[in-house]
């Protein structure tokens, strides 16, 4: 799965010459927490976040009057407080590459750039949604977790063959490799008892659940 498959295209942006109050208006209107900052040519030049605004603008708890705070909000430019050293990804990068950048850099949003131009943004929420989709969580059927005691070629073929003979299709498949190897299979059969009977004589089923 590629970044371009899950990114938000044509995202809301802000100019480095805009004032902080404009960013706050956008945050409030769209329930955003971060905005890519682009120049007139649609090149990404920074990122503005609620955290950066809070760090640079006095709160109402200060000795400043509300009029003075509003003055600062309308006087301070985005360019003055935005994050300039930002990470970006390409629309053709794999989704897991974007997730890796987010984890290693402890960030939640990545501008998606193609030939220097902003074409979208990918967020932590997009990554989570993709994970749910890959796992087939919202699909009807049965999810079965099989523990593989000895890894060897042909295991997935054999599981698929057993199910195919019963006219059951695999809709999603994930192999988890840790201390043990688990094969997580989702099939279109909603009766988990049928799936269990087909597999239990040859494989160790550690979890099975139907979704209707």
C-alpha cells in the first residue's frame, strides 16, 4: 500500500506570511492540529502546529489584556514560529515507510511532496485506518489465528488449499513473526465452527472469531 492511496489530497494549507490568528481559525473550523505551510509556488516551507502556537503566544493567564493577546495573534506571522526543519514523504513511498519516519521522528503528520510540490498529507490516523483495513476488521467472515510450530515453505499454500476445497475464500492474510509465528487469516465464511473443523486437525488454532 502506497502513501498516495491513503493520503489526504489537496490539503488545507497556510502561507508563511499569514498571521497566527488565521491558523487558529483554521484549527478551530476543521478541528485540525497541524497545517503545512506553503509558499506561492506550493512548495512546502514549514509546518505550524497548535503546540508551536502555544509555545510562542501568551495565554489568557498572563498579565496581558485580551486586546494585547489579540494584537500579538494578529501581528505574529506564521513564518516566525513555524517548524522549518520538517520531514516529508513521496506519494510513491510505501505506507510503512511513512509510519517508520513518524515513529523515529516522533511526529504525527507528514507533508507528501512530489517534485518539490505539496500534493497531500499523511497522518497517524491515516496509518491506523490503513492498518484496520489491512486486517479486514470491518469485513464479515471469520478471523482465525494459527500458530505455526515449524516454519517451512508451502504452509500458506496448504492452508489456502484446505479452505478453497470447501469453497471458502481468504479475504485478508497477515503473518506475525515474533517469538512464535502466527498466521492470521480472514475468510468470507461467517460460521467459525466450519472453519475450525477444516483446520484444527492439521494446525494449532489459538484464536478464532466470527464477524457478522
